């Protein structure tokens, strides 16, 4: 994205996005072979099910009760990806 601020053209590219969000750009990894983390977010909030619906994720975020310190951040990132 490019913005005109006064007489200056400013850009906000994927490089700046990556610097701010710390999200990486590149090849997507095959996550189907990953092992489940014991007592991870998947287990704590979704009973370890193979499939989680978008509405279920939204409901967990709306309730706002989280077991671990960074669970809200991780779930919000998952929500944004979807």
C-alpha cells in the first residue's frame, strides 16, 4: 500500500508488515504431520478434536476466559488467519 503524506510517498509493504507483526512471509509448511502438544490450546479449548469451526473459535474469544498467559494472543492470531 502506498500513501501520500504531504509531498512524500510512503509505502507499507509486506516487509513493514513483517517488522511490525513479526509474521513471516514464505512457503507454507506441511503441518499435517505435526504431533499434538500435550495440554496445548487445541486440547484446552477444543477437546483435541480434529476439526474446529470458526464459530467455536469466536465463542471462545468472546467468553474471554483463558488458562494460560498467552492463549488469548494465540487464539486471536488463529482467528485473524481464518
